[in-house]
């Protein structure tokens, strides 16, 4: 009948008999196999079948009981770009579990003559062939289909799956409930359209240690799922209510379009390095990932995905560098700070600039980052030398901000200061591109994590990639510790009761293109030598800081928008040592960047504007390198160097702030050189002393943020005071030289070495 229709339709179309709209109405009644046959008739028919996307293909996709809306659960009201493509992707994914069927059924002697055995369908339920799942499994053969009809099935003992089978619930989801503990000992299994609950004797609902399991359109309640490498899993359109998914040493698992809610602990735990021993499903899952629409389209994505994953493992640690600033000897240069002959610092490759700056490259490692003064590092590797070979002001970021600001005019940044898109940044940085395109361990995409304690926990060298997910109303969204690596692309993380993303104990990876906002603590919290690449995110409206780096934390923070946070946009303290470059940090209710409690860091080429407190606030042993930033339009001072603040402040444009351009305490020891300081409301550079013993921070401005998980930040301070940090060696004098200071509201104060310390009240931030 279909062939006759195709022949008649082809003749009719060639003679112009029926309009296309009428043909679309006729073809809307065809089933999937008939649509496929019609698309093979000719080019015109192929295009006609494609034109049924919003009608017949949509009906087929939504009418399938084994899947849900393609954009469920995050955007079920948004239609996909192509219903046919969405249906195709689900159809291909539903067949992954049978990919090794021919290999298992092949015969050496009769492979050319063997006739493939037809799959049987076994029915389970009242009035059907079997009354329990266990009895049906006892009679099942390879790749048989077991259909459970509506009802509640409670198994009294553990079910062992010894042969590959497909277990499917009949009717709408929720009609079939299975109370069982299943242990998979076969190569592959598929379960679909079922509600899982734990049996009375075990909280484990499903476990596999070597095979591949596929879950489609299932609900899991109040139990655990365990997958151990080299086992793999593929989960799609499932709901997990107070259910923990534990993945141990998995080489590759895919969790896609799932909802996790009400967890009492972590919803997903990824533990251990991906197993080098891979099962048969690994390559098919990898092919499925390549063929599905990507959230990160790139010109080189096909090439990068074709690379062997192990060969790209090094991409999980972004490149970083040590910072050495050197020049001629001076009174502020520690005599013992020069590298010893043969030391690591003297052997590093270096690029020497005309201003005497040397950036010493370190080999790629899992630690990476700016080298802090850690327990296991050579103290001679790090120096802090101040250059005195500056020939006038250097070219600075924001050179167009040299004229007077127009009263009441909106702030317009020149095109050179507009942030790059994520795609542009990745194309410039091939290592970041490889990292964004790599897949290891667990891939979690388009899932919803809500109303629970934790989202994803990655530990003990685990690997996880998260794309296009929503994390909301959790205690925390993602936690990465113990040398684990994560890739987070274009996720929404908001309303967490603590920080959104935690990195501890040398955790790392790529955090790019995410929207992180309205969290109770920091958006991203980096500690204990963790070293991520944080790229092109929006981190805003947090109830504390945007990003905090402490406890020897490292990282590269680049090209982000960090704004409207209640406390500092970026807070660096307790030996935190990141590279902060090319970010826009604005409209914060405190400082733009705060460097405190022996914090360090290289802070370059950022736009820091319209913050309520100082654009950059340095105090209490903070010793950053602040170079070539645009610090403008702040509601207080541009740069504040408070009590015991140190560091190099070089080549910055400090413009049109309502307070002073640079505000310094006489007890601070910074090196301020080659800056453009202009059109600020008060002094260009002001030096104040404090002799009355009162607090330096009136109005509570000196309150410290609580960054310890146990609620005691002092523990960090006492722990790290034991370290002998060469950057804390005594510097005896502050220096202000070679700056361009003009058109400010008050007279310029002379350099600290020449000025008498005035006695006046502490400056209010």
C-alpha cells in the first residue's frame, strides 16, 4: 500500500495535481517506517518529509512513552530546533544497549548462513504469562523484551541479571512500580518506563560492576544506584527523588535530561580516575556524544573529539606561570631574595621585557598556577623584586579615559574593552578548547538539580563534565576535591545556601560560560592549591563575594563579568595566589578586588568600576601585583592600601573615582609606579597615619568574611602562619614614582618617604 502511494504521489507531484499542503495532511497519518520509505522516493519527497517537522514529527516525538519533551526538565516550554532531530537522537540512544548483540550471537562456523533469532516478548502481570519479574527472567533468553503491566512488583530477594534483557513498563509512567534490588552480571541491560523503589532488605536499587545499563524515562525514589568501572551507564529523561547515583572509576557515563531533587546528601558522586579498562559500550557512548547537538559548537570540535581521551588528559590542568619581578638593587629589595645558582628559579625559562619584568614559565603540572609559598616548595624559587628602570608611564588599559568625565553621562567603554565571547576565548586558547571538548568519567547535561543538599560531588581523581544544567535551591551545586577535575559549561547556579562551586585539595578544570548568582556565600570558592580556569562567566548578585581564593588556592580568572555582589567581587586572602586578567568587575557593594591576610596574585588588565568601596583594597600583608588595570567611577577610592598592605601597583589608569585615586596608610609598603591618576574627586595620592589607636574601619567596613566551612576563619590564619613565606620578608620603605597625577580634586601628597605623617581620623572606605 505504501509503495503504491509513493508511486501515485510521485506522478501526481510531477504533474502538479495536489498542492503540498494537502500532501502534508495526508502524510501526517503515516507511521515511522512509512515516513522513512517515502523519504527515499526522490529529492522532492525527502524535502516534503522534512517539512513535517512541526506536525507529524512532533506528534511522534511527544507520543513516544519512552521519552519526554526534548527540553525537559529545564525548558519544557521551549520547542527544539528540530522535532525530527530530537526524535532521531532519542531513537539512536534507545538502541545503544543492543550494539554488541551481533558480536555475542555470531558463530564461527555458520556466520554466513546463520539466521538471526527473533526477540521474544515476555508479559508479566495479573492474567499474563508470568506473575513476577523473577520468574520471567528465569525463562528469558538473550535480548528478550520483558513487559511489566500496571501494578506493584515487590521482589523478596536480590535479582541477578545473567543475560541481556530489556525491561519495560506498559502504559504511562507511574503505572508500574518495582521494589527490587538488581545486580547486573551481564554485558548490557535496558530499563524503561518504570518507578524504582528500594527493597525492604537493601537501599541499593541497581548495581553493575562491568556491564552497560541504560535507563529511559524512569523514576527513582529513596535509594541508591551504583556503577563501578569498567561499567558504563546511559540515563535519559529520568527523575531522581532523594536518590544517590554513585559512579566509581567509570570510564564514561551519560546523564542527560534528568531531574534530581530532595537529596539528603549528594545527588551524583563521581569518584576515582576513569578506568583504563573499558567495556564494549564505551565507543558507542562516545559516538552518541559526538552526534548529539553540542552546547559548544566549534570549528575544531570534530577533530578534538576524535583524539584519544587519554592523550588529552593533560588538558585538565591549564597552563600557569610563576611571577618574578626584578630590576636593579634598591633599598626595598630583600638581600636574600636572589635565586641561588642551580635553584629551580634560576633554571626556569624566562621572557625578559623592556621594563625589567621576567615571567618565568613552569612546566605543566596538576598544580599549575602562581606558585604560593607552600609547605613542599623551595623558598628560593620565589622572589619579590621591585623595578626602578621605568622610563615614564607605560601604556595602560583604558587610554581613552584621559579627558574629564562628562557630568551625568552614561559610562561607555571603548570597543577594545568589550569582553570576548566564550567561543572567541576558546579559539584563542587551544588548551582551553581541548579541555572544553574533552569528555571523561561522567557527562551530565541538560539536567535539573533542585531542593536538596548537594548537586555533583567529584573526588579522588574523578572526572566530570557538566553542560547546560540548572542547580538551584541547594546547599551547594558542585564540589571538586582531591586532585579531581571538572568542566562546567553554560550552567545556571543560583540560590545555593552556601557557595555555588567549591574546589579543594588541588581540584581543577574549566569553569566557563556559567551564570552564577544569588548564592548565600561565594559564587566560586577556591582553596588548598586548587587551580581552575574560570573563563567568561557571569557571577553576580551574591550575598557575599563573587570569587574567593584562599588557603594557597590558585587559578586563572579571565574574561568574566563579576558584578552587584554584596562583598568583594574577588577576595584573595590567606596565601591565595590567582592570575586575574581581563575581567569586568563592577557595581559591587564593597570593593572590586580585595587582597587581604597575606593574599597575593597577579591582577592585570581588568576593568574595575562603579564599586561602593575601593576599586582594589590591599591590607594586612596583602602583596599583589596590580598592573595595567582601569579603575574608574568608583564611589570611594580607586586603590586603597591599608595597614600593612604591600605589593606592586604599576601602569594602572585610576580615573574619576569620587574619593582619592590612591589612598595609603603610612604603615603600608606598596610600590606605586607609572600609573595615570586623574580626575578623582579628592587627592590623587594620599597618605594618612593612624595614631589614636582606633579601628581602621569605622562603620563595620573591616569585618572579615567567614570562609571556613566550619565557621572559623581563624583556623586558616593559625595554620598558615607556620609557613616561611619569602614574600613576607621585610620591606622597609614605600615608594611612589613616575606616576602621571593630574586634575584631581585635592593637592597631591608627596611620596611617603618625604612626607610627615599627618595625624587624622581613619579614612572611611
